[in-house]
C-alpha cells in the first residue's frame, strides 16, 4: 500500500443559509472569502501555523461543512 500526502487547502463554513470559505496558500497564508461582504476578493488572514484546530473548525459561529485537501506531487 502506497501512502499519499494530502495538505489542507480549503475549508467551507455554513451557518444560517450562508456559506463562507477559507483557502490555504502554498506558503501557508490563510485567505477568507464571503461573497456578500468581500465580493470577488479574498482577505488575507494569518499564517496557518498561528492557528489552532478550534479556530480553523469554527469561524464566527459557523461550523465547518467541508474540508478540501490536495495531494502533494
């Protein structure tokens, strides 16, 4: 069996019939997107190394509904 390394690249949050997302850049920078408040722009947050699991899994009362991983080549 071959092991595959996958890295977290995105998180989708849901709450009150509205979805937001965070994206993790290759350098570990965390970006936030909310189509209502940010339009087509993403807002830079912090480097993922500064985050705890609790902060990543819950954003402003919204719960994680999906996590997106990418296989490292």
